[in-house]
DNA sequence: AATGGCCTCCGGACGC
DNA sequence: TGCGTCCGGAGGCCAT
C-alpha cells in the first residue's frame, strides 16, 4: 500500500465505503456501543446515542452526497467522514488502532470501528421521519450521477453566482458530494479554469462541466474511489482512481494534453491544480501563465 | 435576503 | 530536535 494518497473522502469514496459496509453489517444487531470521543456524536446526547442504538439491527446502508446513512429498525445513523473518518470491520480480539473513537459491537465478537485522526467527522442519530430536518443533509443539491444533473441545471446555478466556478461546484447545496479532487479533475477535463466567475460561463461550458463531473465521478466509483484511507479493511479493495488523476497531486508534472507543467495555486481557499494552457485563465486570475513561470515548489519526480 | 469570504475545529506533515 | 505553518469539509459569522 505504498501508494496511499493523502486526500479526503468525496462521493466516490463514500460510495465505496457504503458498498463495503452493506456487505459487512446489514442484518447484524448492535449489542453495545462505546464512544471514546464525545465530539463525534453531534446528536442526541452520547448516552442516548448509545442506548438507542443497542438492540437495533442494520437494515441497509445508503448514501446522500458525502453522508453515509445507516438504516436501522427505527433510526437512521447519519455519518459524515469529513477529512479522515474511516470505518473498519474487525474481530473483537483485533488490537484497537490509534484514533479509534467509536466502536459498535455486534453478535459473534465482531465490531465496526470508526477512526478519525482529525476528529472532524460527525454522527447524528435520528428517527427516520426526522431525517429530512438535519442541517447539511437537508440542504444538499442534486446527486451528480442522477437524473436532473446536467448543463442546464448547472447553468441555473451559475447564472446567479459571481463566485469562482470552483466555489460553486464545491457548494454542497448545488451539487452533492463533490470535493477538491474531483472538482479539479472535472474542470480540467471540461477545459474550464477554476477561477472563471460562474455567471460568465456559457451554456456550452456548463454542459462540458456537467458531463465531465458525471464522467469523473462514475469512473471513480467504478475504480473504488481514489482514497485508500476510506476503505474498509479486508473487503473494499483500495481505490484505483488515483492513477487516472490528470491534475490533482500532479504539480510540476506534464499535462497529458499539451505537455506543459501542471500548476498549483489557491482558489476558494483550496489547493487548486490547473493546466493554464488547456484551461484559459480569466483576466486577473491568480493562477495564470505568469504564475506558472515561477518555479513550482516541488516537482513530483518519481 | 442572499451571497461570498474568512475563521474555526484538529493533528500530521513539512520547512527552517 | 524543536517549533511554527500549512491543510481542509462544513458550519458559524460578518460584511456587503
């Protein structure tokens, strides 16, 4: 696993976790719950969280955007991995790894463990009818790989937004589940510079972005995502999509299309990877050909 | 009122 | 080695 990448679970990685969990925990009954780090549990109180979970059986595992939805008898456990949350399925005798914050014990000496180095992940336990009230989950926009997400939909969102297109694509109320990696990848494939103001984009740009998003996300799902960190040990194979990445993490390397160097800068407060030759910078762009002449900090030479 | 941008949470990685 | 800085998803806050 020497090719483990430092990245954050986005839709494809969460979907990969969902599929793994589905095979591992559906039909299992929770016998006890240990919470070692209270901050992960946002609602209800930690004691109620544990008490209500005990005795419930997992009926299914869903996903909406980057949220995992663990369906129980009467409740739904809503889990967001944020930066580095991950699940693992273990024997109760397996040594407990560092940063293990929550443990769900099942029958037969098996456990689902939640680990999270950054401690940013969250869990909420809600009764099923209250699911649509949870802030964040409640406000999500369309799923990028479902009907309704297309150039026209994006154009409607773009028209009223003056922010950089990257910021709009990262806005979960517009599209659910995109994060830094796949936005950079999709914009590269659509040949749109991330600093373009959304409202200046043409319908053609919006259509190109929509199809690039769909393509990147569906291919990443097929490959099991590109985040090794979010896999479920033993089952979900490590993702393979990192080998398909064209710009993310390739600072200083050659663009596959034109051979010029991939440049890294900052847009919407995020590290942003661009081929300034294939993605024409708008006027006043901070990531432009000029800035690309300044030597990159590190060429990822292998 | 809605929008955009900045700050916060945290600790590992990295630079000096 | 030791210390400071950086990084980021989403929620909170504030200015416009």
